[in-house]
């Protein structure tokens, strides 16, 4: 019998009968390589065909051909793995360098703090001694020590601007790599090769400041180009205008900029900045882009105050970009601002005094954007609806910008306020400017008018108490029918109707009377965009989107309950079946921003305070992680803005409808906020009784006892040593219970189950069992389901199911068993999906 051996190290050898290796000829290798690129894993018949078609391989046995292809695939796999490991090694080396630099900076900061502590201790002792001296000289000296110096105006001539630029550069570098600011790590941030970077916030400095350093797979010039285009990645940036450009003798560039930022809520004015940006190259080849405000200058250009804006200040900030060995860049980002919190109601001041919020919305947004672009370049792909990631990113920017314009209602965009109806809870604005109406046409569809001549915006803000923004937003997304009016959805959709056309549609998972078509996620899954089809509004074919269908393009962000200081948004706009990238978008939606927990909820401005209707226990809910009894109730501000296209002669009727609609939404949010309050049900709601109560403990006990009875094994290890419900909740496999109805719906899931279905306990009961399986899975389920009631359990082979967002989930196998109560009556059916993961 011939002994066949293989080696991945040298694929140019074959094994002969005598066991000795003989090399392939170069011609044979060339032929095999050519065949490998055509078909890397040929079947037995294909190998026979190769030998017949290629005479040069005629003297090689089929088994030897098989071995060569095995070795070739092995070498290809090793090559790819080696390339991947080299890339990881380069990344780890760069990260190690970054961490070593950060460690050196922290050591310097510790040394400085030790010195300052010693100095202040000495000063305290001297002050104590000085208090015994009651002479006038001592009193006057002490008073002079605390006088605040008044700085004279800075020279803004070209020579003066260069001096300011060099000073700004030095101050920025001392913040980025030195100890000018005391930085503390942002909670929840763990540095590593896959992390976004090292993120820190300021402690005890003027204004708010955040700092980040990380790795990006782009060259420094490209990084600087992207970051300078602030409106492309910073959603709160309305515009950046370059007023003047000066060149320096050292090859640097000084730019004078005017920048405007949107206000995040209707309760505060927008911000603007008059600043200088200095771009230069350091001696070590690092590229630096730094900036600061020019609020107190003379002998040069200036920017007068703008109506409806508060002039804020950027303190020395910027980007230090260094080339990284093996490609890419190491980047340090510093954002330092004084946002003038005095200009907003006291309850909203945390929005302008929070360094954490600045880090989330600005500093980390820059890093995420850079990493997103780097990934798109290295892994080009086409995502949902046949659009590339850059096109989808532009759509999300368009949605966000349109919503911000509606919330702010700037007069220079053509917005004007309508007279109130006597109740100041909802503000109405109208816009009939040509720029706003360009391209917005209404067709004769469903009885609606054929041409819109104006846009009306109804907006309001409210304070929420003790309601996690992520949970509330997820409920609004998953239960649109709880607050939306289908007739008004149809009215809004008529604004974007076009001619007859059709578009292929990929059917996704459905819930709440809508079909979700995922389009894109950011790489950190901080936000996602999707298309929603309102099923109950029109008829559809399974393979086409028809002209009469109603669709919403929707942007969702901030759904991570564990993120610190994250703003949650749900923004949507009606679109047509022929939707193109340059089509007009009229967005509406919700924005929920967390506020500091210890603030007073009263506001002198026009605010609808939903917090007044919620009852908060004095001790808080420890089981859910709510410490409101200790530190004050958690508050957030919610902003609602809805836009409607209409004919100008119908303005009065549309205004009345818009007010009523937004007020009905406010009432719905109030009802939902009360239901989702952790003071009632805990942070993960959906139980009719809170987790940890006897009813919940009993259900967990029944699940475990029934598993032991029918499958003869323990579901939980060391079941008696710890709280059963807690152990079941943290079980690594997805455990879900469904009702014993003709159409079973889920009634309970542990944390892994909620993660798998991408839902919450409050929305779980709207998901039926059959909806999470594809057609093959449903057939297998219904074929085997009677076994559960007869023999008490069944086993399903591995397969694919769908989350509530339509994402495919693979599982190795699944087990279902009948859960019986203490009277041995069937209570529910429990499923466990083992080793599941998103595909």
C-alpha cells in the first residue's frame, strides 16, 4: 500500500511509493497554481478532469493531486494568519508605545500632584499663622492675593496671530502629552488592540475638557484632512466658515474660522465660535492641528455677535498626529471648551458642564469616524440597499442635520414662529423659503394635495425622571404603534411620492406592524440605520417594494444602556420606493440627553415636566442598579420635533393637527415613562412583578426543576449555593420562556436571551416564537413541538434564527422543555439556545 504524506512547508514535493520526496517540475507547479486560483478545493471528479485536460500532470496520481491542493490551502491559510498576526503585532507594538507614553505622563502628573500637595500644605500652615496677625498690612496682602487679573486685548495682526499660534501650540501639547490638565480615565473605557483608544476627562479645570489617544489605519495627512472637516463627523456642528488664511515662514498655516454649533434642545440657544486654527509640522515629523478662540483681540479681523447664538470659547485644543511604524497614525485629541453654561436654565447646565458628554459627542466621535473610514478603505463593501458605507454615512448625516435644523429653527434658514394657542407646551414654526421647499413635491396619492409650499415644525422639550434614555428609546422604536398615528404617517409619506417604480427588498424581521430592513451599523455599533415598512398601510409583494407602500428611513443611536453620558436619538423621515441619495428628507424624531443626577428639575423656561408624575422611592431600587435614593433621581431632557409639508392655504388646519399630534405623543411618552420607571419594575422591565420578588424566584425554580425532571441533568451548577434567579439571569446560554397559546409569545428571557433577540423585557412579549425562526426552522419546530407536551422535552439541531432587528443568529443546538408548576400543571415552554452568536 502506498504511503502518502503531506507537508505544508513545501508544496513542491510529492510522495512516491518508496517514501522519498521528489520535487514537482516548475511547469507542473505553474499549472497547479493556475488551477488552484480557478478552483482551490476541487472535487474528486474535478481532479480527474484536471489530469485529463493538462497533459503535464498525466504522470501524477489523483491522490497526489489531492495532497498538493491540501498543502496549498494549508500554506494559504498560514500566509493569511501570518499576515493577520503581523498586523496585530504592529497594532500591539504601537499600543504598547502609546501606553508607555501615557504611563510616563501619569508619573509626571503624580509627581506634580505630590509637589502641589506639599506646597498647599505649607500654604495652609502659613495661613494659620497669618490669622494671628490682625494688622492692616496682613489683611490687605491677603486680599490682593485673590484679585483676578484682567488681560488686555491680544494683537490680531499677522505677527500677533503667529505669536498666538505658537502659544496655542505649546499649551495644546502640554495638555495632550504633558500635565497641564489633570486627566482621569473615562469610566468604562478599557485600552486594548480592539478598543477605540484611551479616553480621559478633565478634573478641576476651567470649562469642560476631554482627551483621547488611539491608533487609526490612515496616514497623518489624511487624518488631518478628515478632522478639519468638522461638519462631516461632528453632528452638532452646523457650519465652519474659513474667513482668512495666512502662511507662516516655517511652512505652517493659520486659518481664521467662524463655527456654529446646534443647540441640542429647544430650551437653550445655539453656540458660535470665532477662532484660529494653526497647522504645523514638528521637528520629529508629527503633524499638529491646534486651535483656540479669538474673543479678546484687536488690530485684526473680528466676528460680531450673531442673533440667536451665544458666543462660547475654545481653549487651546487640537490634534497631534504621528506616523506609526508599519502604516497608520497615532493620534492625540484634546477638546477644551467653555460653553457659557450661565446662558441656559439651571436644570440644563449639566449639558454644558459635563466633560463626559463632551468626550462622548465630540472626542470619541472623531476617533470613531476615523476608524470607520479606515475600515471602509481596507474592507470595501456594499451594504443595505446596494449603497456603499460612505453613501449610508451621508444619509445618516442628512437625517441628523435635518433634525437639528428643525430643533433650532434658525431665522436665516427661513423659519418663523407661529402664534401660540395659549398653551406654551408645543412651539410651532413654519418655513416657506425656496431653499427648504426645493425638490419637495406631492403627488395625487391617497387623496392628498399635489404640491407642498411650506413646512411646519411642531417641537417640544420635557424633563424625564428615573427613566433610562436607552430603554425609553428602544421602546419607542420597537412599539411605534403605541405613539404614532398611521394616518399622519401616510400624510407625511405623500410628500415624497414619485412616479411608479419598484425596488428589490430584502425581507427582515418584523415586529410592531413594521418590517425592519437593516442598512448599516457603525463599527462600534453606536448607531444603526434601517428602513421601516409600515405593513398596515398598503399591500405588498414579497419580492418588490410597490409605489403605494409607505417607508421610513430611520437612524437610531444611544441604545447601549451601559454607555456613560450617551445621548439617545431616534430620527426618521418618509422616503419613496425610488429613493435616491439626493432626494429631499424631512426628518422628525426624538432626542433624549441624560442630565446630572443631583440637579433640581424645576425650570423657568417652557418645559413639560414628566418627572412630576413619577413616584420615586426614598431608598431607590438596588436590584436594578438605581441609586436614586442616595444621589437624587436620574433626570434627562427629551426633545421632540415633527415636520409636516403642507399647502400654505391649509396652514391653520395643519397647525391644529400638529399641535394635537405632538401633545398626544407627549401623553404617550408620559405613560411609557411611568411604565418604564425603574422605581416600579427595575432597570430591565417587562416582568409583571420586579425581578427578585417571590413570583420571579418561583418561575426560576420551576424552570430548573422541570429541566432536571425531563432531561435528568442540572441546568445550573451549584444551584443551592446562590440565588437561583440571579444564576439563571447570568447563564451564558440564551434561556427564553413562551406561553402555551395557539400562537406562543415570549414571556421571559435571561440577559443572554435578551441580547440574542436584541430586545428588552418590556418589548419581549410582543415577539412570537415563530417570528424568530426562518421557514426551515419553523417547519422543524412545528414538527417536533408536540414532543414537548408528550414527553416533556425536545432537542433541535443547530440552525439560524432572527433577532427582533432582523439580524441572523446561529446556534449550535437548542433544547426545549415543559415547565410545570408545583401542582404539576404545565405553566410554559422554556427554550435554551446553546452557543449562539450573530452571523
